[in-house]
């Protein structure tokens, strides 16, 4: 599925097509009423977005990455996927990428910043600028500095050490304040709550709009109740506000929504709430 907005070309590049979670693990407060007739796991994906302008090749998120040690966050542990082959199938090798953007610094969004080479973690995209929101970087740096010995914090510290610090030490990271214009038609905007400084990318061209939404929403299931917190939301109340803000923005601009963990679609008003309308492959 290639999406064209004027001179901007967008290609979803999936790292994982199927990433299942029990509903209560993904949404700890979910109720039987909210689940309705749903049975079994909720099936997520891990999708990044390759955005090409006439002048730049930009990768929005980089996936989880292979061979990462995540003994607590086992859903992120020791991947072995053909992600870079899929990127190549879209016409881009790592050396072609000019800019890599982190919507946030959870393992499945920034782990792919580096790859294992000769026993060390080297930048996957060796000539790219890696853009990270300043406050997001400060948060994960603080987690790492606390040297947690166990729990989720320990895996977050590992993420900083094997995925973020190597690109910092290579001189490739640019810490940014939001909003930030990456290129003509690509603007980064803060939508926090899931993490300290979670961001989205607003894309526009030819009078059309799209939004790469990261983890503002995790599954279409959340449209039934935008206050339903995902288990990783750092500030559930702010995250809920950001979900509504995203919906309002998408409706106002008739923007195609490009999430990290489910398929592209459009958002329509539904009374006082919203509903999600998936877009089939090949359509925008």
C-alpha cells in the first residue's frame, strides 16, 4: 500500500504482521461489556512508515529491532525478522535514509535504531539524523541513570543502552523541541500521555493529509471508549485527552490515520464519539 500526498510518498513497512495480546494485558481495565462478542487475543502489528519527499527519505519509527535482550518485556525479546529486507522491497536501504524519527522511546519504536554487528550495537541507518524529542530523551536517560535491577524499568534501561546511546555516541542524534518541521509537508507535534513527550507526524501535500499516530491508539477497540487506558500509558488521563485530540484533528482535516499497531483508516464522528473506518490496501 503506497499513499501519495502530492509530492510525498508514504509506504508502510511492517516489522511484525501479527503481534497478539490478551485483551486484559493490553487494556488492564477492560470490562466484559467493552469486549462484547470479542473472543481471544487482540492482534496487533508493528508498522513503521517510510516517507519520501523530493529531497529527503524519512523513516517514522524504526521498530523493535532484532536480537534485543528484553527478559521482562518478553513480547519484545530477541526478535528475528526480515524488516530490513522489507524496507529494501520498498526501494530503500539503510544508507538511503536521511532522517529517522522516534514517535517515542518504547522498545518497539526505537529498538531498530541499532543492529548487532561484530558484538556491538551499531547505528542501523549510518548517515541519518535521528530526531528525538528532548523531554522524551531526558525521561529515558533518567530511567537508565537510576540503574534499575528489575521490572519493566530494567528493560527500558536496556533500551537506552543498546538502542539509543549508540546513536548518541555516533553523533547522529538531534534532540528537538516540538512542534518541529522535518521537511516541507512533515511536521512533528506533541501528543503526550502514552509517554512523557510522545509525538505524531502530520503529513500534507496536494491538499491531502495523513497522520502517523504512533501509540496514541493501540487498537480500533479503543474507539468504543477513548478513556480506556493501554497498560503502558504513563499518564492515562493525558493519554485519553490525546486520543480525543487525534480524533478531532483527523476529522477536521479528513486525514488518513497511520497507526503503529493496526491498519490505516479514517475517523468519523459517531454521536459524541468517533468510529474507525479501515482503508483497504491500495486505497487512501
